[in-house]
């Protein structure tokens, strides 16, 4: 079974600060993952469509403003589309109270500035087999 994770790295909303997401995307690619990178300012329906077409395991959202507050709408849209086997992770500036809200809404993990890039990659590697098993069971 190929466990090479397939990750969509993107930004939603109006946050255009994409340096961090580009760094994370490059690291994941160099770590052997298949990475689909989008430019900033993505809309939720477009991401759901892309996640479906590309059969991704994980969607990584970068937030340096308050755009992480719309991530629960993305999680809901993924569920509505039947993509319960796609994990959503968030990286960036997320206050503690907002992190609790994101996790309660179904976000798998929140990574904060200064965290090790390898921690993100290892988390995705560890998560992918369970996501693939869930997909196979659907």
C-alpha cells in the first residue's frame, strides 16, 4: 500500500501572507509527500472540489490573520461532500481560545509559529494510514 501522503496546502479568506505556506509546502514535498499548492484567497467550494478531484489525505490551512475562523465552514463543507476521510490541519497564528474552537469543530491539529517543520511532516505521515483505511471502508 502506497502511504505517500497527498497534501493540499492552501490559504482561505483574504489572508495573502503566503511565505509560511510556501515554506511548509516545500518541506512536505522534500519529505516525500505529494503536495498540491494553491495561491492565496481560495474559496471553500473550490477547495472541496480540488480535494475531491485530487483525492487528498490532508488539507493544510495557513492563517496569519483571522481567516482560521472560517475553517469550521470548510470542515462542514467537506463533511457535506462526503469527505470525512480528509483531515484538516491549521498552521499559523491561532489564539488558544480559537484553537479550542477549531479542534471542537473537527480540525485534526493546530501548529503554531516556531514549531519544527518535521513535526508537521511526521504528524501527516502518522495520520495518513488511518485516513486511507477510513477511505477504504467507505
